[in-house]
C-alpha cells in the first residue's frame, strides 16, 4: 500500500494486479491532485476498505478495481461491499468481454466499467463522473 498526501480532490483506492497499469493510473490520479491508495489484488483492497469503515474521513471517495485479480475479483469486492451494506462508488476495469461483466457490475452497484486498454482521459472522465463533476 502506498498513500499520497491528502489533497482536496479526494481519495481514490486503486486495485489491479498489473503493476504497470496500476502505476499509470496512480500517477495520473496523483497528478490530478487525488490521494491514492494502491492494492495489488481484491483481498488487499477489501482489507484496506474495511480498515477505513470506522473512520469516515479515511474512507475512499472512489474505488477503481480490476475485474480479474488474484484472491478476490473486483466483482467479488463489489458483492462483499453490497452484502455488508457499504456504499462506496466503484468503477471496474476489464480487458475481457464487457457485456456480461457490465450487467453483473451494475446489479452489484458499480458506477461503470472501463474497457482496457483505455486512455488516461477516459479514466479522468470516469473519475469526474463518479464524483458528479463531469461536464456531460
């Protein structure tokens, strides 16, 4: 886990087992002024989220997670959060067939699904949309 200094744009938790892609996402978000906390898999992400539940100011403003990760998928994280009644905005990423993933993700409460590979500007728009700050 790596955390940046807390900045006014908010905190984003990013989970992806692809170190290179995770680094690109983290660097882009930090350059935009977000505090970013990283996880290498779904289980680590879930533990990081659970660690924040008792401290509202530590909770993420947004979670971005890969669908396919070791130990626990992004969909598994979403399912766990839904069953635990933890309401956090989540955007998933996938490099695989998006149709069925998007249906399940939406049913579990995801805000959307980004298809890999995606441009950093697509990521930025998804983050702004999740925060309700998009231009539409």
